[in-house]
C-alpha cells in the first residue's frame, strides 16, 4: 500500500507515485518482486531481500539515485523473541518498506504510526524516515531502566546472601541479552550515520538534523547498554569474591576443628601403644585422667581460637 502526502494523506497505486509529493509505501516481498523494476531498483537488492532470515543483517547501501537498506528489528523487551526483517528503499521523496518477515504486523503498525506523526503540511522525507526509525527504539529507555532495576536487585541478593544456585545462569542470560541489544543499536547508528552523509543528495541539508537526532538517541542507548554490561561484570566479580569468602570461611572451620582434635589424636595414639611397662595402664585413675586432659585441651584451644575470632 502506498500513501501520498499532498493536500491530505491519501492512498494511491504504486504507478501514481510522484517525486513532486512525499510518498511512503509498505509492501510484502511478493508484491515488491512485481513492481521493483518500475522504480528502477536493482535486482541484486531484491535477491538480498529473499535471503533466509539467519543470513539477514542490518546494513545500508548507497546507489546513484536511491539508497537500499536491510534491518533486523530486535524487541528490547524480549530480545530472544522472533526478530522482524524488513528492507527499505529511499528515493527522491519516496520511503518504501518491504515486509520480508513481519509475522505479527508489529513493524507495519509502527509504519502506520510514523506516517501520521507529522502533519501533511509539515511532512518531509527526512521527517518521515526519522519518525519510523525513532519508533523502533521508542520504548527502549524504559526497558533498559527495568533491566537496571533487576540488576540492582541481583546486587542486593549478593549483599544479603540470598543469591540462589541459578544466580550465575541469570547473569549469563542478561549478559547475552545486552550483547544482542548492543549489536542492534550499533547497526542503527551505522544506518543513521549513512543517511546523514547524504551521498546521493536525496535529502535537504537543513533536514539532515533529524538523522543526527536519531543517531544520538541510538548512541545513548548503546552507552546505557555498555554501562549495564560493566555493572554485570562487576557484579559477577563481587559474586565470585563472595563465593571465595564463603569457601575460605568453611575451610577455616575445618582447620580449627582439625587443630582442636590434633592433640587429642596424639594422646589417643600415645596411649594406644601396647607397652606393658606404661605405668598409666595400672593406675586406677588413668582413664579419668586421659578424659579430663582431653577435655581441658579441647576447651583451651576452643577458647584461644574464639579469642582470635577464628570462628
């Protein structure tokens, strides 16, 4: 479906698209294969649109009279969910999106919102593209704030000794999510920078600032992701230090217990020798003496270790 911004926003057929008015289009890949020659787009770009999803990457290419880009859209709220894949073409006063894989119509809905963001009287090609790109990251700040809150909770769990056995796995999952988001924002920054370059002079110089605004927003999101990644690294180090401390405390307890029982073991071994000439064997208080001596030694060592705060 194609839209034209003239006196009002109206739908038109693809053959009514004119560079005299700003136009926008959203078509499926099957529809695009039938009309791409009308707009003079290269067949090689169509082949790129037909690639399998796993080979689909975000990029932008500049041609003489148009620019072609591909975009793999990541949902910041659920980065491991299905990623929408689209291609887009920018020609003089034309912004065309090709639906390569948008199974839930989420990208189509964002496009519909973008074309109605600015009034028909003030719309420009630059504003139209900016409105769509900006809609892709509109709620990401809130998502990153929620993620920061979750990471802070994990930090509190470490400090309060409430971290569970799946703590390391949770850290790993969050780190993977942040890596995916960082790559996504990096690709958006590249697209924004390339549009700002205006190599094929499709845009008005005074409106290039919209691409700069979008790029700055994507840069700030990437920086927030980097900050959260650094926080996760510090949190993992703190958790590892906490585990090491607990292990050291456990080893200290074992060491203290061993130290207490060591002299008792010597006494047991001493009187366990079967020599008939040992006078204690014939002493009627020998057993009581050994027991008393063992208890006294154990109490003295326990007192000394407790005084040194070893346990």
